[in-house]
């Protein structure tokens, strides 16, 4: 048996940030990853010379020291950095009635919207200005001081009292939904759909379900920092976090599946690995989802029954269909990297198969594909329900991937004739490789109806990070969850030394 101060289950961005920060703080840390590749939903993988992102591909402020992105701050603390390429427009939204370029520059974005609706553009500008007021208030409070214990209150009052006063006018909005702000400023139906789409891309929910600070942060960062892509793909971010973990004495073990979190006398004592190896630690941090943590990693009797039932009743966002393609690039010199396609304007944008997200990162980093080729990642929501490995599985995958091909044809009309490599992933694929409950995108916690829990659990020594904890879904949010957890587990003096 080996002994560590902290064991982290899962090497997603939340787990790696928590582990690396605790190693930086002087803890003996072990990160256990079941997969052969680190990164969780943000890992990269390769096939026949094509290098694919498995999940996120849109980033702001990764290499900008003035950015508020918690991930950038963590990399800076760890002494790591990544090479990026900056681009604008950040993408195109393709509606049945036309395509809209999405610019980082706010005035250029409003001008593009005005070509579809003049009144809507004016309303959108007011809406964005209101959200940016929230961002401007929050930006004075650094993410690196956040923690999930009573020490946060004296820190905020003692060091950031004036910043809190500036937030008072926005206090109601901070606790509310984007939909409430949209109802106040925007009546134009075209722009309301646009706002719903931006929220949906961020949280998996439309404006009524998305918390306002999440969208305020996204708008503020893309307006005040830079939109960029990491050279080497999302795996470059993961590699930098792993380097940071190991630089400060932490350890990552791949192909190391945790079977059970061990509890003795009501407290965490370590984990049991596949093969019955036991590794001891008084602190265990789960980067698994709330459902996987409480059903697969713990015994039924480990949690209070009522707490467990409420936690497991948390609704989940649907899973995905994925399409990873290697295609010939001849004649595509003017191709841009990000596209969102709404196939049918009369169908709700959150309907599986109707809104398709497309990333072509080899536009920015040609090394991701063999010479003369591009890599393509397209995905859309798809329910986990009804999927099983039977005789019809392959045929069903092709049928469900058809919406992704139709969306791609809006961007590259002859895409089917260009294919050199084709990989179709179903919700079963998503669940298998990411080891996520039903392959879910994360909790569907509707603004006003609930909130993301912090890192604590009822079991002393057991903590959680990732997209089913505060602040929620998205790369900056899960990075912040890791920071919050790590700070909570060290003295206030150590965490304040980061300022």
C-alpha cells in the first residue's frame, strides 16, 4: 500500500487543476486516470495521422496574462504556458435564412446582426452592455482567491469590499437567468433565438435556464481578451497541466481504474484500484460526475439516504453524436474554423440533431492533419435512451450522423467526396471513452431552480470537482472548480500568497 496526502480520481481539467494546485501547495498528490490518455472530455486522440479533439475546441485568453480565464491563471502559477493562435471572427452561425459571422469585437458583431434586423441589433447591444456590467464587477475579484469555506467571507470583505459594492446593483441579475435579462431588453424574435443559441452552446440550456454570470464571463472575455486555439489541440492544454502537476511533485497514473472510494468509520481512507490494490490518502477528490461518484465509486451505505437520492435526481443534459473526419483540403483555402448550423428554423434549437457544432482546427494548426488535409469534428445532442450494441447499431449510427453530414454540407458542400477517414461516435461511445454517466454533457441545473454544489460532500475527506460542481459547465468553470477545491484544502495564508 502506498500513502498520499491527496488522491484525485480522473484527469479531466477540473481534476488536473485541483491536483496540480495541491502539488504546488506542497501536498503529495496522485491522479488516477482510467483511460490511456489524460484529459477527460478535453483529451485529444490520433488516427492515421489525424489529431482530433474529443470535446471542447473554443477558448478565450489561454495565453493572455490580462485574461480572467482561471485556466490561464493556473498555468501561470504552475510555471507553464502554451502556444496559441488568435483569430477573428470566432465563428459563423448558419441559420436557414443566412449565415452570421460572430466577431470578438462588439461593434463588428452588432453590425453583422444589423444586416438581419436593425431593431434587434440595437436591443442586442443594450443586452450585452447590461451583461458586461456584471463582468466588469466580477473581474475585480480574482478566481485564485476563491474557496468553499467561511474564510471566503473575510477575504472578500477585507480585500475586495469596494468591488462587492460595485456588484450590488447587479446582485439580482447575478443570481438570475440570462432569460430574465433578455426579457427586459430584447423583443426581436431573431435576436432572442440568437441569444438562446449562444446560451445553449455554453451550458446545454437556453437563456431561461442559463445563469447570467456564465454568459457575462463569456461575453466579457471574448470582448476584452482574445479568442485563440492552442497549437496541438486541446491535448496541449492537458499536457501543460500534467507538466505542472509533475513539476511540483505530483504523479499521474494512466490505465489506473479506481473501483471504490474506501470509507472507514465514516471517513475517507483511500481508494481501491482494479486488481484490488489499495492506495491510502485522507483526502480523495472525485472528478467523476455526480452520478458516477455516488453510484459507482461509493457503496450504498456510505452516503445518507436522503442526500444520495436528492443528488442522483439532478437532471442531466443529453449526450452526443460525434463525427470525426479526415478530409482533403484542396480548394478550401478560405475555410474558417468554427461553425454552428441550425438545420430547421421551425424546430427548437435544443432538439437533438437540429443544432450541429463544427470545429475544423487544422485551419489554425496545419500539423493536426497530414499535408493537404483537414481534421473535422462535428457533434450534436443525442439522447442516451434506447442505444445498445445490437445488430442494428452500426446502421443506427449512420442514420443519426446524417444530420451532421447535412450541417457540414452547409459549410463544405462536397464534404462526402473529400473523406479520407471517418469515425462516428454515439452516446455509447461518449460514455465508454469518457466514463461519464449516460455520456452526459453535465447537469441540466436550471437557473433559479437550483445551483451547482460546491466541492464538499457529507463524507469527511471526500471532495468533488468538475462540471457537476460550482461554477458549472465549460472549461473556465471546471478549472475554477479545481482552484476552489484546492484552496479550500490549504490554509488561507497559502492561498492568499497567490495574489
